[in-house]
C-alpha cells in the first residue's frame, strides 16, 4: 500500500510541476532569424559559404578583452577591408596552395575591431590568433588601400597570425631557433637596426622563436623581392662610430643569419605546403599594387 501512495504522490508532484510551465513567461533568448544587410550577404557569399568563415564585425563583449578600451569597426570600412583581404590573402593562397589548403587552414572565426589595442607598456597589439580557430584584427577603422603604410601594417598582421596557424599545424624545424638564440621579452627596447644587426627581421621577432618565424613570413609577403632584399640590408651603421669596423662586421653577420632563416622559411613552405614562397610573394605584391591604384 505504501508503494502505491508513493507513486501517487510522485505523479501529483510531476503534474503540478508541468502545470506551472505557463507561468514562466516568454523566453529571453532571441531565436528569430537576424536580418542580413548587404555587407552580411556579401560576407556569406564570399567567406562563409566557400570557406566556412564566420566574420564578426559588430561589437561582441565575448570576443574581446573587456579590460581594454576598444571600439567597433565602422560598417563602411568592413566590406572594403574584407575585399582587400580576399584579394591579398585568401585568393593568393588558394591559387598557390589550393582551395583545400585554404579551407583546411584558414581560421573559422574572424573578429574585426575598429580601434587600436594598446598595452600598458605603450605597445600596440595589431592582431591575435587563438588556437588556429580565431583571428582578431584591430585598426579596421584606419583601413585605406591607397595608403601603403596602413596596408603593410594590417596585412603584415594578417600574414603574421596566419603564420602562427601554419606552424601550429606543422612545426618548423627546431634548428631554426638555434640561429639566433638571444630571444627576449624586452624586445620593445630595441630598434629596427638593432634587431637587424642581431639577425632578427624586426624587434618583435626577438620575443620568441614562434614570433621570429612568422615575422619572417609577414615581412616577406608584404614586400616585393626587391623591397625585401633592401630591407634585410638596411641596418644603419655610422662610419663616425669609433666601433664602426666591429659594427659593420656584426651587421654582415646579422644579414647572414637572416638569410639562413629565409632559406629555412622558404623550404618549410615548399616541403610542407607545396607553396613556392617567392612566387606567392610576387603575386601578393602585384595584387596589392593593383588594389592601391584602384
């Protein structure tokens, strides 16, 4: 008899619980299909459908550091930036690496932020890559395809972050970091010439081997072959310096180290991804120049 009473009480409890559902009110979760503007439609046709890339340009607290003062990307800057990105980054890789390479390697979430992202030490974060899945690009509101300085900065960031994705999938040879073992987190204390003399392509390359490797990629793919060669040898050494001969020797040693790194990066692209980096470099330079001329 006690069992029947227990089952009866359980049934009453469940019935009473179900009967109160209607008192909860309407759901606070918006499940309606969002309206797509022209930019959204263009993103869907050119990024989402062919490459499964989600682009977030509307400000989303969950995607950025809430400890920073950041501003959203301006709508009028979003599509021109993405068109340039497709021209300068996605299309060249699709041509030289193949459509499957792009579909496999590109990040599936691209977050666009309008403003600079300042650190407390005064340095600026231009982009961030997270686990090969997400890339955040800052400075979108300053985008101007006719301004070479801005173009180089933004797309150098994109190539830098994509380089991280590449080595996170297939690591570069460990011998690379032995070429210049003097890495330091105090890289911001060094100038361009200091870095070049020490065998680093940029001061930020001195941060760690991974950043060193992808900075090489970024610099190569935002310059023509001629510009690249000129840059590698551009460290300034004053003939008035009492240690001129010593500094000149250090500069030559630095150039040799960078050339050694260049060879390893080129071989990595060819052997791992079957991409001729010099051909990719020439193509990207050509489309970048055409984009600026438009």
